[in-house]
């Protein structure tokens, strides 16, 4: 299913409805809108690798020569607010000044009844230093994705959201050579999940369904070889011999610590009764004899 979306010319909304029907009464219903986030984009692991492309162009008419550019971005997937590294190596063998430019474009397409409506928007644009004729230069930029950018939407038939990062050379009185990188923007909540990693419905190796308990689950994987990594503070405590897995005053998994103290005096098992010296012990025969004497005297 596609993620929730709200745009100028369309929207994708998910609603949960609870309804009560009673005889001789009008039905009662209540609705609650929920925000759904799809995980379909996580099946593209190749976008995690650096992306590279190059272009060359012969400059003619009012000038002569050739310009070449090779551009690389750190990866093809990011989340709102993240910073991407872009490096462009430019060789200007022409007789013109050129300027490297970087631009992030958003493209939203609405489809209905065979008609389409496209909304293009430039989210940001940056200009590099001018490159003189017959010279080479490397232009690098740290481009920050807008924090309010909508996540990429590809698995819907009527609405799509795509992003392109363009690196191009601005040449006066000539067509600008450009390199285009498709960019996948994912929600921030999936930033720690590597694309291609299994995300559900259950983690690998688990044979049980998800828990609906109010207590939090383990914050690290279980199983052989799945050891959690320690932060520097924990590592320092281990080496000093003062390691404690749980914070002071806090109990694991949200359980409260019972309010009792251990006794200072150790408990011993009950000892067998001891008789004082000279005190006769009562045997069954003696008891029976005493009872018979009492019965005779009472008569």
C-alpha cells in the first residue's frame, strides 16, 4: 500500500472506523485518520552505494573546445534534514567561462481518467565558483535535504513523488551539459534500516508473533552471534570494573523493584525438639495405659 500523502491536487488518506448497530436505533460510527508509512522502498539496496556519472559536450558556434564533467554523490538514498556530499570534477577545454550548479527538483504527478497533472518544484539551488577557460577544477558541496521534504512515492497508480539531483554546467549561449541522479527520500524513522534489510512482518529467526505488551521489547537482537555493541561509556565502566547494565534507580523492562529488604540474620531450618535430662519420654504403650486407668477411675 502507498504511504499517506497530502498534495495540492490529490491525497491518500487511511481511516479506521468503529461502528455500532442496534435494533430500533440509528447506527453510531466514529472515524480516526491514521498516518501510514509504506516500506516498499526498502527493497532497493543499490541506492546505498555512491552514485557516479559523467558527461562531455563540444562547445561551438561562438566558441570552440570541449567541457567534461564527472560527478559523484555519497549515496542515492537520504531522509529529510540529512546532508549529502556531492563532488564534481570539471575540465574546461573551451574558450568560455562556465559555472557548476547543483539543484534538487521535486516532481509530483497526478493521474485520473487518462489525464495527468505535473507539479515541478526546485527545493534548493547552489552555484559554484566560475571555472576559467582551459582549466580544471573540483567543485564539492554539502547539500542539505529540506526537513519538510515529502517521502518518495512510487507504488501508487494515481500519485507519484520523485526527486532528482542535477549537477550541470552553466554555459552562456549553449545547451548546459548535466548529470542527473535519481534520489530516494525515505522517512526519518527508517533512517537506521538499510534498504534490502528484512523489516517484517517478523524479524528473521523468530517463530512468534509480535507482542502487544505495554513493556518495551529488547533494544538489541538476540540469537547466536548477535551481540549488542557498547557505547564508550559502557566500555569505560567495563574496563574499570564498575559496569552495570541498568541505570541506577531503574529496573529492566519497566518492572518496579519490590519494596523489601533482605534480612540481616540468616534463617536456619527448624531444629528437632530436645528433652531435658530426667524427663521421661512418652511411648505409645505408656499413653494407652494411662488412658485405661483414667477410664477405670471414672467408673
